[in-house]
C-alpha cells in the first residue's frame, strides 16, 4: 500500500480522534487502500520529528506541537525522492483530493473556503460545546501510557482534575449539552435551505464537510452513548442519524 496513516489507538485498538476518523472516511470514500501505524501519545512527537512531518501548531512555551493524523505517501514522492509526508487533517484531505484526481471529488470547485469555514464552525461551536463532558471517558479509552500522558497534559492545561471537568449531571454538563443542541438545531435550520430532503451539507453530493460533521457525531456515540441514544439522535427529527448513516456507508469493513 502506498499510503500509511499515523494514528492514535484507543484501548479497543480502533481509531477515535475525530480528525483521524474523517481522514479514514476520505480514504475509504475514494477507495484508496492504506495501512496504519499506531502511535501512543508519548511517541507521537519523537516519531513524527524523525519522519520529517511538519508540526501542526505551537505549544504555550513556543515549541512546535506535533499531532496525528499524518500520512506518508510512498508512490507520489517528494522532490527529495522520499515519501511525501503530510500533517494536519485539512492538509491531508486537500492532498488526497489533488493527488488522486480520478477518485470521487470532495471539494467541488470554489468550495474550499466555505468548507474550511464550516470546519472551524463545527470545532468551535459544536465539538467544543460538549468536549469537557467526555474528558473522562476519553481518558478511560486510552492505553496505559497514553492515559498517563493525557491526564498529565490536560490537568496542567485546565488546572483541575479530569473528573472535575463537566461531571455528569452538573450544571456545567447540562449547559454543555444544551449548547450542543442549540448549535445543531441552528445548523439544521441552515441546511434546510438546501431543501429538507437533502441530507448532505452542500445538498445532493457528499463533500469533506459531511465527514467533518460525521466524525464529531461519531465522537458523541463513542464517548457519550447515553446522550446519543436519549437525546442527540432524536434532535431535528432524526436528521443526524440519517446523515451519519449516509456517511457510514463508505466506511471500510476493516475498521
């Protein structure tokens, strides 16, 4: 296989980071075979440095920040003759779109700016709305080395114990899910302008934006299953269940 995906495993050996899940969806949708190199949290930075991957952000201390997903493409090589290495889920999606042009398109002409804006909206207004409520189950999902790393970094950043971040039933927990409902309802109202019978973000055809949203819904299902079953799946007349079903139809059976 020409494409290798560097990813972080859960305790069940499966992909769970929404940024990685959406890239797997892109690869599956385009029918591009790939293999996976699993990295635990403490191994991500040293491995990606050696690989020559670009950092995706800057830490508070000014040092470069490395994260997955990252892909290595050994067929379409860089000018150095080495495999092409691409970091950041957005950059990876664009690279796949441009490098495999004969595959079904996910970025219709003129849509990249709009889809980038959509990605920012989903992150800031929906994903981050409920994120603190799933911190503990996310931690429980990790293998031991990653779990220790995750707790240390998150507690240092938030200046509180994981268990104190949006505990189930607290006012902050309720506020978080109320905000998530408001934001998804607002999004549903906007998408209805395409026609209520059209499930995809941009109408009749699936685009990268759909995989962005689907990966966030998958996060709810995995880490807040009770919220999904009792609430989210029923919001907006079951729209998100229908939309997710469409996106899931492209998933590899190996995942």
